[in-house]
């Protein structure tokens, strides 16, 4: 085994040699001519001159060695369906979907928006786009029409692929009305919508626009659609994420760099092997779903489980029963899900044979010590490995790379810098690098960002530079917007965001987006949304609003009515994921004399902490009002 410190050092100091070795894990139609072109910082181009295809590496390349091996295992406890697709089956299904897209005129570089529940057809859709060199943009099924409309407008897709409905807790959740409304709201109109009809919610197709997936698929049972070889730098997808403004950012990923990063992460981080089984419980709407439900495991020749349903239905043992049944080796989830399981009978953890499981990886939000300990003990000491990363990076920034060299985990720390990442802690005021132990700084990454990271923000290079690269004084470094410290052993500890982004159950939400949505209610004059610590979800959004007309808000019942209305607005515009846990009515909000909302002070009060220096506060009674209302 190589010492991890050397492995990491080589990835930075002998970057091109290191990554040219990793590039051998991928099949290329044309070998790259240059490993990294960083002549125009901060824009990095990886594997320049190389031509490859993401779908080829995820599916076609495995046909020679493992055509009959399981590739995609679809399990729905919502509709009680379970189906295993071998690599051969997956290859056929992806070609059928690709043929339908081709019929609709989709070619290389066209955008295809995917708004689907966790069903196998969503995987076919993503892989079919990659096959054609079309750029997919998956929008999380929990988002509602307004969120969806902004993404349709930004991505300007030629085609949208959707379904009649998702399902949650056994109840159908119609998608089609939200999609139709979003298309109405968007200035850009897709030419066609492919509808997968699960028969969960009746709908009327729009004539001339909507096509039925089953009917079209039947026409293409044996159609051959070869992979389109694309330049390594060709965008494979965009994925929208929240920031500090109301407008979501389309994180744009390349093809070659992403394929190499994922191919390399499977053995080095996840210790996955071809023929093994990977079970990631995220959703295709999030980056973790892109990288470790769809592309990563398949590129690594592993079977991947795609699970539609709740972790506690039919009971809290469902995931472990799948581990036993499908001999899962690598499991990947989020701390929130484990906190949900913690409320279930602990005997469910030992009821199934989990001998195949090597490790459980957790990501998306801080992993608190009690949760880590509970699950580690419950799983009889199996390795619990924290991963810290972002939508922007596409794969972990910090973790323990046990596939390179085994190292102990420390509770509360996601670990050390992953190879390829030149992580630096810097002083937010001076930009000075902080090299001492336990000094708090902003976690930054020196360019070039490693393969697999975002190339830019879709259609907005300027925003890419100004958002991520120009925030640290005197330095061109990528900011993660997270505070962190590093201990004497090089382990990092994440201390929270430097901006107004909050993290609810592992889902990243911009408080600005929620504020904008709440403000669209006719009786809301002003609102502040903050993230407040929550035992189950990590954080929840809490809103403090000033009503325009307070004459009706005379008692709690009246306030509850308005609160429910406001929540409904957020539900219908952004989706239930963004719904604040409470909307509290106040008559003024704490601001500085220059009018800047003191969100951090509000948050501190809500969490019963000291709000800090309030010398700049305009109206101290505003904070007192909030204090009085928090019980
Ligand atoms: P997203 O892009 O939605 O994955 O959100 C990324 C943000 O989630 C990061 O900037 C962190 O604030 C937080 N995050 C993700 N993973 C972790 C982790 N393992 N520990 C602590 N915070 C995390």
C-alpha cells in the first residue's frame, strides 16, 4: 500500500503524471493530448484532446466481461416493484430511450431536462442523454413549479422527460400539473415532453407536445444507437444548486474529467470492486445521486440499487433487508436518514445478515458524534465514513481514502483532503493561509480544481469567477463557503457556512430563495429566513415576517391561518423541501443602521446562543420580539 500522504502529495506536485495514470481507468476513443490545461485560470480543462463517452464507460464497456451481471437494481416499496437489469438489459433500455430522443431531434449539445421520481426510466434517461452527448439537467422531483420554471428557463431544454407522478408513503404525488404550470411560467418552451405513465395519476397529454414513452419505446425495441464520442471538455450535465441569491446556479460538469474522477473514487475512496453492489440512498435530483446512484458504481462495473421509498416503510429494516438480499458491499446515505432510523427499533439493525457490507459512507451535512456512534455500534463496528463535498465538486473534497491506505476516522471530522484537492484554510479578512493547528478559517481549494469539479456556471462564466474565486482577498482561490479547522493530524472539522445557505436534511437551500417566495404573498411586507439547528434534520428554515395588514392578526388562530397560507405559497412555488418549519409574525426585523438584515443574530437567538456584538443594530426591540416568540 502507498502511504496516503505521498499519494496526495503526488496528485498536487506531480499532477499530470498522477492524473494520466488515473485516466487509464477510463476507455477513450482518442487518448488525451494534454492532462490539464490551466492557461486561463480559474478555468481548468482536463484531458484535453481526449474523446470519450460517459455512457460507454458506464454501460457499453462492461458488455464484454459482465453483460449478464446485475447493473441496475430498481426497488420501489411505494409501488411494490423490484426489477434487476443486467448490463445487457440496461444497454438495450438506454438505446431505446436514446432512440426516442433522437427521433425528437436531440443531438450533441442539446439540453434535456429530467423531472422524474426514482424509477429506472430516470436512469435510462440520464444515460441516454450521455450516450447522445446531450446535456441533461435533472431537477429534484420535490421541487414545485416556480423552482422548475427557473431551471427550464436557464437550461432551455429541447425536450423534457417526466412522469405522471412520484409516490411518497404509498400516496401518489402528481408531477404533471407542476410541470405543465412550470412550462407555462417559463419563457422557454420545450418542443416535446416524454411522459412515463406509471398510472399513478391520470393526466391529459398536451397535443403535439407530449409523447408517450411506452408507445415510443415499443417502436425501438431493437434500435441501435451508438455512443457519440465527445471531447473530454464537452459538458455532460448541469445541476442546479442554491446560493445566496434567489437565482439558482447551473453547475456545469465536463465529460472526461468527471468520468476519470468517479472511476478513480470507486477503488480509492469507496473500496468498490467490479461485480460488487453499491447502494446509495440519495435521489437522482442531487449530486450524490448523479455520482453514486448512477455513474460512479456503473463505471466501476458494480451493480447499483435505485430505491424509491421511505427508509421506514414497511419498517425501519427495509434498507438492511436490501443489503442482505443484494449482498451490498458499499452503502452511502446521509446523517439525517440515520437519525430517522435511530427512532426505530434497534433490533432491526441486527435482524439481517450484513456480512457483505464493508462500510457505510455518509455525506451532505455534518455527521454528529451521537449519530455516528449509534450507527457504528448498531452495525457491529462497521466502518462509518464521513464524506464532505458539494454539488460543485461532484465527488468528495474531504474523507478517509481507505482504498489507498487504511486510516482511523475521528468522530466529528470528515477526514483529510482527498487526492487532487489542494485544500487551504485562509483568513477571510486577509486571505492569509492558516497553517497552524486548530485555527479557524475558510476552507478553500487552490486551482486547478481536480477533475470532475464544475467547469463553470452554465451560461455565466463571470458569475463562476465572481461567486467562487473572488471572495478571498488577494487570492484567486475557490471558496467552499464553509468554516473549518484542521487539527495537528491534518483532520478537518467543518464548522458551518460563511454565507446564507442552509442545509435541511442534507438538502442545500438558499434563504434568499425562500424569502423571495414568502414575499410574493400579498400580505407579506418583509421577511427574514434563517436556518435553525434541529435534532433530526440538522437545520430547519424559520421565517420571521412582517405583515402588510396586521388588522386581522389579532390572535394566534388568525396568525396560524396566515402562516398556513405562507407555507402553501412556498410549497407551490419551491416545493415542500423549502417550507419553513414556522412563520412567526413580528412588527420589525433586526437590521444594521445601513439596513442589512442581521440574520446571524436572529439565528443565534433562535438557537438560544449569544447574538454577539449588537452595536450596529438599528432597533434592539426587534431582536427582543423574536426572543419572546421563540419557545
Ligand atoms: P450540497 O452542494 O447540497 O451537497 O451542499 C454542500 C454543503 O453541505 C457544504 O458546503 C457543507 O456546508 C455541507 N456538507 C456537505 N457534506 C458535509 C459533511 N460531510 N460535513 C459537514 N458539512 C457538509
